[in-house]
C-alpha cells in the first residue's frame, strides 16, 4: 500500500473506493519483484463536480516476468485547481 500511495502523482490525498486483488502465482522468498502501474479509467462524478474516480491497474511481476499480483484500486481524487494565469491543468 505504501508503494501505491507514494507512486501516484495525485494531489490532495487518496480516498479508497474499492479494490480488486488477485494472486495468479505465489511469491517466493528470494523473488525479485517489479511493478507496472497504468491508469485504466477516469470517471468524473456527476453529483460532485470537484472530484472523480480513477481506476488504476498495478501488476507485480517476478524475475521470470510472471504476474504474481494484480491490484485494481478505485480512488476518489479531487480536481486540480487552475492557476489564475491559466497555467496548470485539470486532472479529471
């Protein structure tokens, strides 16, 4: 969880909104693991326009490039404010 929170460039904190996790293969004590993260969906909120739900797929691979964990959290994120001079962008 610490890797997930520290690796996401989302400003304003994280609020969990559900998660799917599975382990297709076991981890072994001496495995060398690597992670890949991909944003798979962004859904603006209809009732609260200042936020939305971001779904992320995080795959953990072992040294043989076998997936040992698949994690798909849904995270509530807040829109990033634009600076008055127009610099910046909205995340959602």
